[in-house]
C-alpha cells in the first residue's frame, strides 16, 4: 500500500514540478520565447531522473502486488 501511495505522489509531484518550471522559466515576449539558462535545464533533468527512479522502484510488480506476475 505504501508503494502505491508513493507512486501516486511521485506522479503528482513531477507534474507540479514541470508545471512550475514552465511558469517560472518560459516566458513569451513579443512572440519570442526567452532564453532558458543552462542551470534551469540541469535542475529539470535532475528532478526528472529522481522522479523516474522513484516511479521505476514503485512499478516493480512484486512490490505493488505482493507476488510475481509475468
């Protein structure tokens, strides 16, 4: 049960993080998209790697269902 809740929270937090990143770093001025710093890209990549790692751990069938499924 813990891993199912962790999986749901990981999806939700990743969605919130990407939405916040877009709001903070992507601005349109006169029809042109502003430059995004390299640090912002590194921060987004690190968060994506973390959440993918958490989701991968949660998606192991033996953890979610308590038995081996093929």
